[in-house]
C-alpha cells in the first residue's frame, strides 16, 4: 500500500488516524504500536509523518503517541516542546521531568 493523501478515504494516514482515535484519555501508545494496529509494523516513521500532518487535533489525539521508550516528542507540532507533556498531564498521565511516560503503567 502506498502513502496517499490524508484526505483519501483509504489512505494510510486515515488508517493511522483511526487507530489514534481509539487511544483513551489517560493512556498512551507507541508509534510502533499504532503502526502495527494500522496494518504494518514497519510504519512507525509513517505514523510520525501522519501525526505531524494531523488535520484535526481535537478529534485525533496525537499527543497520546510516544516513542518506544515512552519519551514525548521534542518537536511536538501542536504547541511546541512542552505542549505534549502538558496535554498528557492534564489527562492524568504522569510524565517525568525528562518527558518520559512509564509504559508499564500507561500503555493502552
């Protein structure tokens, strides 16, 4: 499957967005986990591209996606470096001062 425009109904980005919408408040998923659930475990980097192009942050909670080590993004596209941390904390997720989430506790 090729990567197509996020507006295409069968696009990879839409599959990724559908998975991200299922992450409940107060939980996180990793890029690799989202990729696997979207249909291809090798799409972790594509997940990052899709979240960067997120067309609707209020419906697609991209702040709930962290890397495989539980680290928040240093370049969170919606609000800067600390915005992802602030959004996660507002949902009750404990984030360390270094920007890391305990995956054993918060992984969906």
